[in-house]
C-alpha cells in the first residue's frame, strides 16, 4: 500500500462504499512480478471534492485468480473499473498505515517506557533529556513533577523586551513577585510569532506580561506559577528572574492558558479542515468571548481585536493547549512543504523555458 501518512479513507472503511471507484490497469514500468498491475482509488474526501490516489499494486495471486491478464486485454484502455467496491478492513495493514494508529502506538510506547523507569532514576533521565533541545519538549510533558521538584535549583532566567510592548507591568522595583510561565504573541514583518514568556500575577488573579524568556534559558511548563525575585538590569532592556518557590494552586489554575486571537484563528482553521464540528464550535465560542471583551475594553463595536490580543478571562486547558500547538505546528509544516514545492516547480519551469 502507498499510504504511509494514513490519509486515505481505506483504513476505517467496512462494507459497500457508494462514492468509491477503483481502477486496475497495467503498470507500464513494472520493477518485479508484484508490480505488474497498478490499483488506484477515486473517492470523495471530507470537503466534498473527488480525489484520485494510487493505492499500490494487485497481488499476483489475485490477478491469477480472476484471470485479469486476459480480461484487461479485452477492456477499453486495458482498465478494469470497479464501481462502489466493498471494503473489508485488514487490521494488520491498517495498523501499519493509519496515522492515528501510528501516533497512538508511539504515545503508548513512550508512556510504557517511562512507566518502567525506577522512581529513583527519573531525575537522571530528566537531566539527560534536558541537555538536548529536542528532548526538552518530551521532558516537559512526561517529567513535569521532577522539574517542579527542582525549582530550588533552577538557574537564573534572563528576560528580554523590558522596553517593548510585551512589558505590560512597566518599570517594577526589584522585589519578590508571583509569576506564571506563559506565552506571548507579537507581530514582526507582517507575521505573528509566539515566544515563551513570564507574566506577573496580580492580586485579582489576572496576568500582566513582563518579559520574553531568553532562548538560552530553561523554563517550566506553561501555567506553572512560582514565587520569584525580579530585577530589571541597569540597561533597562532586560531583567533577571530567580525562582524561589512554587505557588500551591488548584489544578484549574495550573492548567490554563490565554490564547491569542491569532492562535484561535489558526487552530479553528485546522479544526474546520478536519470537519471536527464540536471542536470548531468550541473554538469559535472562545473567539466570540475574546471579541466581546475587546469591545468592552475599547468601545470599538465595529473593530476586531488585533491578532496578538488575548485576555486572562478567556483560557483553555493544558490539554487543549497541547492540541492547539500541535495543530498549528502541523499546519505550518504543511504550508512550508507546499511553499518548497511551489519554489521547486517554479525553478523547474524556468529551466525548461
């Protein structure tokens, strides 16, 4: 089968498929006995468009059983068309090609491996993962308790952007503050970017962004609240943060993140593309909340919030945050693939003349 990403509808189909049309025809460039007859599938995708994709090659035993070599010679274009075929799922093949199944197996394998690590050795594994940038995300997801236990050993964190719009708290005096690890979105050359940040938690529980975390500094999971000493450097452009202790809070407080309008738009676009109606409705509701709060703050009933706008009253859970970030990352990677393809295609056209 030629579906390593599991994007075709064959893996979950069972029984008659009225909108499918299969086609079997000779492969003009076979490489072996098993690639003599090519199989393609025409189907209607989730957006209602008809697509045609190669499935792979017909097994020689099936070709012999149905005498296809002789039958194809008698058909127009030597192509056998099968209308509304009957699909019967074969679990081993589905498990090898279904993208959801592959992701589930990877996640299950990771969780099973972590469960086997003796409790006394977990800090050692955490240290090994944290030394490499590609291991930090894994460590943040599966070793959060150990990270929080090490708060007293967290090196000083450098914060930047004290003279920029990210610093909503202003020129604060050197002192102890309750702060929360967060994220901040901003526009640069027409593009919305998001960076790890620190926000000061006010008396009423709301957040005021203070500074972006330097790329060279380690930081704790988004939503983690700590007591920390903050001091703006003499230059006025950066600040030093020293973590003192973790703040005990409810699970709801720990698992909240205020997404920007841009993040909600990107997440919603992915949900729509997957025809996930419940998730789409949920995201739209968050966006409407954000719009209403912006109107209440500014009085601009006819204006939409800036793409980087967020509000502490509009939050999503930690699980939703992970889902949103993964959806946005996957969409951005796909856009990059398309852009690279278009560039290569343009170069090819130029060379051909």
